[in-house]
């Protein structure tokens, strides 16, 4: 099987879509499939060196939308070499470009939504939402309608997306999502890393810490975390907050100013973006991972923490919260000040033996729900079904009316299909 993945960028700061594509391409290569990736990065971008598949970096687009005719030309010249195209994301030009070219070439494409239809975005950015409504009516609904499958990572994501925009017409497939277990987890030297960490950040000496590892952005709820931490200082007197992740200069300055205004700047340790072994070491050393996010389709870093045996403290706006709660692998509460404060204070009140048991639960939760070795099978099953069934449909007199998957969903916004 020959698979093409299409993304805006492979920059790890882009988050979940990049890590997901990395894991899925790795599994495809392990199965003996031929895999290539096309993106709109500069060819000299340093993060491209770590990718195993062939990467075609076409250069950066000039606009936020990502329009570039270089992508059109590349797709037209190469699309027929592939059996399936996997598109990571909507609302940007690259998904429209794939739609245009694959329709003419007769090549199946599969569309990862990556949480982009979550209603939180509509309420948080109302002006931008009007632009999305227009774009959906003109273009995006057809891109989603014609995909051999619209790929959702959780049932919760699919449910939230169903009422996002009208008309809504797609072949939904919930495939799950996963990561490769970090190879350093089982050989982690906690004492050595703690010595190294406290040498660089003396404020952490003889203290436990909670780890916030995500983009420094309002969506991730870092303001909630800082305010809740300030309100919980008595309960968390021996605990610090380590903040790791990329962010704009404006967002980082805003976060630092908020910590100072709350009187907790000395208890909050920013370490910047961390990747690879250092990231996993931080997760392993943390008392817990915390992310009171307002919207999280999956949360790669949450799952990485679980794989490291680290309990997670998250909001119920993270779409995998039910799995985590069921496994007793962390604590869950609302994405507001009161909920985040309860989250921290309930964690502080847990007996040490209960926290230790939760670390074992975290590992088990990862292995049963989020290991890529398990979840990738569903992804490849959908790809095979989507590639094979259109050829079967052609043999039928009604083939032009058939869909590649059996669970076709239509939502026009009127009539009996409305839900």
C-alpha cells in the first residue's frame, strides 16, 4: 500500500497532528507500506531531519490560510502514485488542494478533523466563526462530504462535531489515537534526573512539582492553573509548578505577569519547550501532569504522561477524560477557576499510597487505550475499507450512489435527518 500524508507543517510545536502523523507513518513503515509526506515547510527546517518517511517540503506559504500553487503542482504530478491520501486538518488550503486533485484522479482521501469542529471555537472566537460559516458553505462541507472517511479520534469528538455547521454530510469513523511508548520510560533514573533538574532550578530542591507541558496559550487554561495554584498555596506548600512548552512572546509575557501579580512567581518554573528524552524525564519526575484545557480533542502530552506512569489532572473538556476517569489514572473537573482549584486541592488531599497506585493505573490506562500498536489497527482497517469498497461499488448499477463506508451520516439542518 502506498500512503501519502498531507500536513501544513511538521514543526513539533504544531502539536498533536504532527505527533499523530509521525506515529502513524512509523507504524505503516513497520507494516512494509510505502509512505511519503508533503508539507509546507522550508526544506532546511531542522525538524525534518528526524522523519523516517520521504518528506517533500515545498516551502512556506505566505498566508495563514496556506495558499500555494506549489502544492497544486506537486499533487497533480504525484497523486496517482498513491493508493490513499491522509489529510491532517481542515480550514486550510492544503485540504482543499487535496480535494480538488483527488476528485479528478480518483484517489481516495481520508480527512483527520483533529478537533477543529469543537463548538468551543465558535463561542470563543465569534467573529472568526462567521468566516468559517461562509467557508463551510462554499468549500469545507464538500471536502468533508467527499472524503472516504472523516476520521475522529474519540466518540466525544464525533458527537461534538455533528452540530457544528450545516450542511453536515460525511462518513464518520472513530479510530482512536495513540503514541509509541517512550523507550526511556522503563530505564528512567529518577534520582539522577532530580539532581540535574534542581542544579538548574534550585527552587525545586526538596519539593515535588506539577508539570504543565503544552503551548502557552489561553486555550490550554494556564491562567486557570496559576489562579487555582495561588488559591491552594496552603494545601500545596511543598509543591511547585513547572511550565514547559512553546508560546508567542506575548503569551509568555502575559503568563509571567500573571504569576507575578498572584505572588507565586517564585513557585512557578518556566523551562521553555522540551522534546525527546528530556520531556519524558520531566513527566516521570513530576508528581502529576496538569492541563485544565478549555478544549482538547485528544491531548498527546496527556497520553505521553500516562505512558510514563504519571497521573493526570485534567478538565472535562479533554475528550479522553472518560477513559482516564474510568481507569482511575487521574482526576477530572470543570474548566473554570472553581473546578481547577478543586482539582489541585483534591490532589493535595490524596494519601501518598493512593497516588502511588494511580501511577500504576496511568500505565495500564495507556496500554489498554492509547498504545499505537493497538489503535493503529483501526486506522489501517478504515484505509483498506475506503480503498477497496469504491472499486466494488463500481460493479453495481447503483455504484455512483454508494458510499465507501456503511455508516454514512447526513445532517442538512432540516427535515427528518436533523438530530
